[in-house]
C-alpha cells in the first residue's frame, strides 16, 4: 500500500466501519486482498484500486489478472478519488463496487481489454458523465455501463 492507493484503502475501510457498521481486518500479507470485512457470520474479501481524475476526463486503473481472486464473497472497489472537501458527481467519495465474479465474466467475454504488449494487465478506463450522472468503462471500442455499481454497498447487507 502506497501513495494514493493507501488513501483509497483508508477511505474504503472508513466507509465499511462508519457507514456500514462492519469491522475491517487487514491481512498480514497483501496477496490480492486489501482487507476483510464481516457482518454477522458473513465475511467479505475486499480489493481496493484507486485513481485520481486524469486529464479532466477519466479514472485509470490497472488490474493484474494473475493476482486477481474470484469468489462469491470477493469484491473490487474502485475508488474514484478527487480532492478532499470537493464534491464530484454530487458525492464527496465515489466508489464503484463490483463483484469479482462479474469482473471474471467481463474478462471471459473479452469486454475488459488488456494493455498493449502485456496480456496480464487489464487497463480499466472509467469515464464519468457529470451531466447524466453515469459511469462508463471504455477501452478499444468496448464499453460497460457501471452506473449501477456507483456507491452500491447493498452487497454487504
């Protein structure tokens, strides 16, 4: 954990603890999971990816396919970070919460595109539409509407 990624992880952990009333536990070694949260007898593995707004246009994340974990209780949270004390799309913090099995499905259908020259790295470009309040993945002619995943923490009820 370093730099902006560290802030994103702290924001996600804070959200789980304060907004969802769920304790978060940090693993001794980060091997594809940043923290584990639990509610009752249910445990959730969380991987956090963070990006600052790039070129006043998009958020850019890289996922290493070889490090990804897929299970019913594993979720990826993409933190779309902006300057503190500012709102973006009407929110102070913007998270895209996506089940790992959904990401696996998109990879299998070749909707998520790999980096040129490296088939292990997925380049995730997420474009916010401020006027329409929408979030869209776009890369090399592929597109996914991610709006339903925006600040959607209903998986953890």
